């Protein structure tokens, strides 16, 4: 029998807040910047809701408001350890965006998840079926089998009679 541990890794570049005035974007790029802002806004709403849930409040978490939050739902509020890297600029003309990024990172830091190891004890199906048949044969002969820590051990003690009742 084998134990399989499962994990996921999401690397997401959030591209930063797109200020339409400062970028001189037009056409497709302007539309793309609007989509980025919409996704970042939805992500901010999800993070706010998760922080409230971490503090004991009951809130609906709107993961379906954007594709980004829907894809990141396990990483944000699921069984995970999440790390966030916030890139900021020292330039004075980027002060507003830097402050916004730091506030966003501070809210994300307040999310409390309880991560556990995702382990699947699937094992080899054929080997497990053979073990079941072997144990059934021993039970049919009257031997006592004990399951201890996931392993079955059978003693040489025969039962006089076997009955199963509710």
C-alpha cells in the first residue's frame, strides 16, 4: 500500500493596479486594464470576507465574482499555506499604488487557514483485494484478526462460534 500526498502550487502575477490615466492605454489594452482592475477588486472583496470569517463573522465569500478568485479559492480560503509577495516602488509618483499594495498585503496577512496534509492511502487495489480475501479466509476458519494502525494481524486463536448481531 502506498500513501500519496497531494499538493498544488499557484504562481500568480497580479500585474498591479492599472491606472488608465497614467498608462495612456487605448483600445484592447484599456479593456484589459479594466478587466485586471475588476479582478483585483473581486480579490480584495474575497480577502475582506475571509478576514471577517477568520474573526468569527458569518459571511458569504464571493469566489465566483471573477475567474481569478474562482481559480484561487483553494489557495485563499482552503486547506493551504499561502504566501504573498507584494512588490512596491520607491518612486514618489507611485506613492498611491504603493500604499494600496501594502494595505492589500496587510489584509491578506490577516487570513487564517488551517492547513493539513492531503494524504491519500489509495495503494495498490489488487494487493488490497488480495489482503481482504486472505483475511476473509482466516475469519472463515475461525481465526481472530485485529486491525491495529491500519495493519491486520491474525492470532492462532480459533473462535468456538462466530455471530454478528446488532
